[in-house]
C-alpha cells in the first residue's frame, strides 16, 4: 500500500516539524563547493528592535524563492542572515526602559550602559530571527552575523583608517541635520520631508545710518538671534547701492552687513534673505564665502542658549511666539503670511530636524560616488526594474559629504584618539595606547559612534570575513542578488555600492531586485497611527506560512507596491487544500510507494497533452524566475495545478483508473505521479512546507524536495500536435458545460451532441471524452446539421448542436425564465431609481455610484439574455 495523508491539510501539524528536519539535515548550509557556480544573497539585516512585519515577510519570501530555486538548479547557494544593531532605535528603546526605572545613561556611565545594551540584545535580538524561521526562510543560520560583532568591527576599523589615510574621512565643522529628540546628528538620507502648514513672517531691518529699512521674510523667526548678515543678489538693480551697508538686527541690536551673493533668487519674495550660518545649510555656504561669524543659538535639545537671557531655556516653538511678539512690539514685524512648505523630519522619531553647525566626522563623497555611478552605467550592477536607476543616480550625483558620527553610545565607537599634549588625532585599527605624533600616553578616544549605515554599507563583504582573504570571501563574493525595498536605495544600496567598489575593487552584487511596500486593502501605508498593520505571525497561525508566502508572491511585480488582501491569503490556503486533495487522490490509486517508470510508448491522448503542457510550464516558470518575474511564475503554477492538472487531467484519468485495463491504469498512474511530483518541485520555492510533505509521501528518490533537481525542459515531451488536438476537444466540452449551466440542466440529464467541423476526425476520436465530461448520450459528426429546435454553441474549431427537447421541458423552462425576468426587471428599476436621485448622486462616494451603474448594466444584460432564451424556446 502507498502512504496515506490525513484527510485535511493542517499547516500546524507540518511546518515546524518539516523546518526542524531541514535544519537537522543541514540543507541550508553552504559548503564552499569549488566545482559549482555560486549564488549568494545577503539578507537586508533587520533591526534587533524589530518585530516581523509584512515588509519583512515580503522581502524574505522573495529572497527565499530565489535561493530555493537556485539551490535546486545545482548552484552552491549561500543566503547569509544576520541582524543590525540599529544605533538610534535600540538606544532609544533602552533609554526609554531605563527612564521607567528612574535611571539615566549618565547614571550608569558608558560601560554600564553598554553592558545593559548587550543584555537587551541577548534578550530580544534573536526574536526576529525566530520569526523569519516561521516563514520558512532557508538561510545558512550557521553563518548568522550581527553588525556589531567582532568581525564586523574589525572591518569597520579597517575601512575607517583606510579612508582617513586617503583623505576621504575628515573631521570638521559643517552644517549637519540634528535631531533634538534623538540628540544626535543624522545623515541627509535619514531626513524625511513632509508638507507642513507654516507662515512667512515679513520683517524689516533698519539701516544703521537711519536711511530706512530693508524688508525680508522668514519661516523661522527664532533663528534671527543668530543672523550675521543679510544677502541680496549682486545683479539685482534694486539693491546695488546698499551692498556693504550696515543693518541693525532687531531685538539683538547687533550690527550686520548687507552682502551680495548669487545664492539669492531675485524673483523670490523681496529678493532679500537673512543669513544664519549656524542654522541653515545654504546660509552656512554663504557664510563661508563671506567669512561671516557662526552663532549657534540653540542647545542640543532645541532650546535657546543662555546667550539670550530673555529667551534662554525656551523650546524653539515657545521662543518663536515670544520673539514674534517682541518683533511686533519693536515695530519690526510688517505682516504674517500663510505658507505651506516642506519640512525635514527625523526618519526614526518624526521630530523636526534642526540644521546646525557642529564638529563631526564626514566621508568625502564625490570621489566615492563617481565609480559607483559608472558601475551601474556600465551594467556591472543592474536594477530591476531599471527605472530605479534614476533614484540611485539622483542621490549620488547630488550627494553632499556624509556625516558619519553619532552622539550615541550603542554602536561602533569611532577609532580616533585626541592627544591632550600636542592636539593631534591618532586613528588606529586597534586600541591606541599613545599618540602616534608625540608619543604621549595622554590620549582620549572620541566618544561618538559611527552611523549604523556605515557598518551596513560593508555588509556584503564584512560578513564573509573581509578584510581577511577567507575561503568564504574568495568563493562567495561578489554576491549575486540584493532584494530590497525602493525606500532604502539612498540609505543602503548606494552605500554598499561605493563601499564595495572602494574596498574590494568589485561591485558587491550584480543585480538589485527592488520591491514595493505592502499596503492595506485600501492602498494605505500600514502604520501604528492608522491601526491597519497586519501581523504575519497571526496570518501564519491561521492559514499557514505557505498561504502567506503564496499570496505575497501572487500578483507581485518588481518595484510596485502591493495590497495585502485577506481573501487572497484565504484563496492561497484553498489552493494548498487543492494540492493536498490531489495528492490524496493519487495515493489512493497507487498500489505501493515504489517509483513508477514513465513509459512513453503507451501514452493516451490526454497523457501527451498533460506532458506537453507540463513541459511548457517548466520552460516558462524557469524563464520567469531567471528574469525575476516571480508574480508571473506563481500565476502560471496556480493555473496549471488548479485548472489543467486537477480539474481536467485528474478527472479524465478516473475512467482509466477505475477500468479493467491494467496497462492503461499503470500508464495513468505513472503520468499522474511524474507530472505531479515534478510540478511540486516548481512550486516548492513558493510553498516549501506543503510541497515537501506531499513530495515525501509520493514515490520519490532523495531525502528532500529542496535538494532535488530542478525540472528541465525535455524535448521528447513535446507533443504539440496532440496538445492542439486535445485543446479542441476541451473547448467543445467547456462550451457544452457552460451552455448547460446557463440553462440549469443537471449533469444527470444526458443529450445527444452533433458537431460540425472541418476536423471531424479529432472530435470522433474525442467522443468518449465528450460523452463523459460533456454529459453527452452520444456524439455524431457531420459536415452540416439541421439546426431547428437545437441549442447551438460555437468554438474556434466547431459548431455544436444539442436538441433542446433532450435538455429541458420547454414549457417549464419558459415559466422559470419568466420568473427570472421579473426579478431582473425589479433589479433594473431599483438601480434606475438610485441613479435618477440627484441627492444620492451629489452625496454618495464615486465608488458607490459606480457600483450602482455596474448593477444596472448587469440587470440590463441579464434581461436581454433571458428574452433571447425565451424567444428561442417559443420558436421551437
């Protein structure tokens, strides 16, 4: 006897058990096989603060599909996992927890805080990894890395020192983005812009000589305290005579000059701009050109400094109100104008970012950006879809120097030491003990840490052992495909590109597969504020990981956002049940679990048809996966398994399996098993758990489906003529069944079928199929047929007639149709009333109005169809 499967598929009984088997078998583990081509993916490392969300689920499903596909194709595959230490997010979480206990960072000191942070990482850091395993992710967990581990730290220090020695890392005062909530600098890529309603405060600054005023406008009057000049365009005829004159700064009463600078737009506003070098990036550049003082007026947490006693300690927005009131009292406020503008916010906490001048560490970007641009232009790395190259080029071509220092304790500490005796900086790959300039032991390490993205930028090679020439690095680098969302092209993709090229001389990956966001069913971004997030683990608990994976892959196209639709997951679960039931049917018809050789010498027409269809499926799915068209591949698999294999081939096989011809039975069994087990292999990357469970229950060779050979196109399965012939027969059966369904004729009521065609031989040979599946009592073919009193259906290759009297009781059918007509006419009146109601049309949402129009059209179509049917019946 063959093996048996349970009556119903229950993912909870299967998934954890199967995953444990894979782990024990070491099937995910890459073996550095020198005789094989490699295929490597490095996981976008999720934050240790993270909980699995739909974005992770999609990202990792796509990666797992690719790695399972390539593994079965015979590549030496490595999917390298790991997590990110996420400086800002993790430190914020730990500080928040400490605040609840009444403890501050300063209370613990740096070492005490870091000890606590590592404890936190041990407790929560592995949570998301376990959640990824629930998805079926086939990562090489033996090689799991962490961006703050010893090996990554060694790579970080190596890169920092190399870039410093080349003059590509420097320390200097520059304008940076400062988050007053996270209390750290952030890079340009970490600033998100959002439209906010604000104001233009029109102000007037008096000339020192009493000759009048200069009018200008600002969106940030609180920064007036730090103004060190007012600028006009040198080509602006209105202001040529005042360049070089002195103004008195309102409230502060400091003398400031009028300078000429091309930065000022003549047409914008009054053509006059206040210059605050410490609090605006453009003003900072103007200040450098004109040697202006830089006056910082805010503390780290965006309060006014003690230099301005009246406003000292006030939050920037509180100070704004007080300053505007004082400007009005002094007569310096002309008017207030409403204005909507883009405001930079911190991507972590959404606080408004404060531009400020600060001494920080920077990477000089232009020399690094150029090779990264050229690599993509030359095709060394391709973006899929290609349109995302524009985002990549835009960032790199307009890039400013990258501020890499962060005022945090959790992260890679900057490997720079300051000498108290000679004032020089010592940069070292290892712990420095003395100043390399004067030999003094009186040195102190920089307290800041590096931007998290600095370590993430090295991820494709630091995780493989670089800077050492390890076997893994030599064998698996450069990697192949990076799978990531379009939202982190500037954060991560471009930084890995320029880092990989600079440090290894090679691009870090040859393909970047971009996916979109997972939105809710209404197309909205999933967020805590909307409460529309979906927990993948809850979905897995209800429907199974395979159903979630299959639904995420279905309809997915590179670069495009997709909607999470619960009904789609349910449909995917139903698809899993369909596969399970097909497997149960096949197993019930097998005498034992021995492998059945496929004998091509004794194939029936339907066998040749299914083998030919399967062969095309192998070619198309393989081609789709090679082109990263995962959504197309999964759609073809669904259609083949549900419609072609289950609904057609299995049904057709039943007569042979239930018949007396032993040879015909064996042939049907062998084709069923061959096509089914190999189609399971094609489906395996998408639905790994059910395919493994079912494949193992079937006659097979090998330990696991995931290390079995990927199916190949086989020339001898090309039965195109037979496939075409059988498709013609199927079209006739489909047309007959559809017409009978429209007429509510039960399958038990048989009727003669007359076929007129130029290919009568095909339909004569297919008469048994038509009788069985088209509910025909007999089939006759002819060159012509007297159609009166018959129902007619037409396909591309045949006209089919069925005597009406054999199908229905004409009088009873007319009565039934008249009842249907009455109901359809009532529906028509209902929809017409709504659509003629002007109040409804004015107030109802457009979507609802459209639904009413569709309802009316359906009712009209139904009425026309019923009237035609009644007419046909009355003519009999």
